[in-house]
């Protein structure tokens, strides 16, 4: 009887101790913003991953994901995270080109990349991770990982049958190497956040725009203010969107939550590419049914675009030490695998 009473008392104290531990367990909430417009595939793919992170950590780590232009203007995300207004960002590097032009070539390298697999191999096995980690650390930020998608479209009010058709046209593109590429083709680049694209196209601020996935273009209604879609385009064979955290915020996380965050980005990367690709084909079919004309450049024009893109990349190397480091590293890797002679 005494032993039974003693056992019950021990169980009570154990339950109280466990309850006290659970109630005392620290939780972490990270305020984040993505370039992606709320409701698009770009946003949904990341939201699923961050929600699963919360579930996997039993609420110990929560990422509050905000869509494009919600907390700050998209082009201010980089500085806002440096200053602690945001804790984390899902950032196209081109949005940080004003801090260092090298971030733009981290985001996209037309004329060099061909598939997401190319980028992943470079990141994991050819020094990419080390370059990105060092680049963001210089600005008090921690690079966690990347999410990748394939070729982007160009939505336009005019037909694009050759590169010459771009001459004199105003096209939305972020600052950096893609802006330089369009300029080399005679177009007039205009940087505009994704959330403002519809009105920009509708009011004639731009004649054409490029904005990540075809499905995201459809979701924000760009097919309603366009007549043509060029897809896949030459300008953005691969888009690299980074998950970046304020360094102080990152350092405040215990190691097991840092590891969980890193694994979340791997899942977000997978969902981003796969969900984006399947949604792109469905969006294209829907756009065509609504009267949009699907275009593709002939092989000779695509080859011309690749040569111009490569020349622009070689010129862009001069923009900064980071630009040079990224492009040199990627070119050396592609030479080793025989992609570049």
C-alpha cells in the first residue's frame, strides 16, 4: 500500500515537472517576407514548408510568412532584414543588387545556367554555399539555403519573334544582370515589385514584364493585360531565391532549430520547383484558352541570346569582387563538366 502511494506521489511530481518544462520551453517566432504574392505557387510552396516546420518542432519555431510588398516594399526587404524590421526573407538576389551587384548574378545567370540541377551541384560541391554564406555575412545576414525554379516567361503586349522586337520596349525586370542583358538588346528596363506589375502593364508604364513563374504571372492576372507570352524565355533559365535570416536572429536559435530551419529550406526548394513546374503547364493551357498567344524563339535566336548573355556575364564580372567571384566559380565548374569549352 505504501509503495502504491509512493508511486502515485512520484507520478504526480513527474507530471508536474513535465508540465513545468513544457510551459517553460522557449518558443521562437520569426517574421518573414517573400517576394511572392500571397496565394501564388511561389507563396504557397513556401507556406506549406514553414507550416510543416512549425509542426515538426511542435510549435517551438514559427515562421510568420508575409507576401510581396506587405511589411515593406520588396526592394527594401534586404535592408529591412539587416535592420531587424524583418527577421528573415525569401529573397531574389537581384533585389539586393544595390548593396552589391554580385547578388544579381547569384539570382540568375543567363547564358550559363541551364537546369536547376546545375545550380544545386555548384552549391553543394563546387563552392557555391561558401560564396553565398560569405556574401550575406558581410551584411550581417545568414544564408540558410536556396529555392530554385526553371525558365521564366516574358508577358508582353507585342509579339516577340526575334530579339530585335525588344528594341525600344519598356520591360519590367529587377536591377542587375537581366537589366543589363535587356539593355544590350535595345530594351528599356524598369524595376517594379511583383505586386505592382498588373497596374504597370495595364497603364502602359511597361510594355512587357518578366516575373518568376508562369503560374505566378497568371495568378496575379498578367494574362489580362498582355497579348503574348514568350515561354520559356532566354533571360531567366534558372531563378535562385534565397532564404536569408538576420544574423542576430539566427544566432539566437538553438542548434536543433537551426537544423530544422535548414531542412525546411530543402523541402521548400523541392516544392517550389515541382509545384511551379506543374502549375506552369496548367497556367499556359488556361492562358491560351483565354486568347493569349504562346510564343517561342526559333533556335537561331535562342543561340544568339545565349551568346549575348555570355558576353554580358563576362562584362558584369567587372561590377564587383562578388560578381567576379560568382561568375568565375560558375564558369570553372561548367568548364569542368564540359558545358563550356
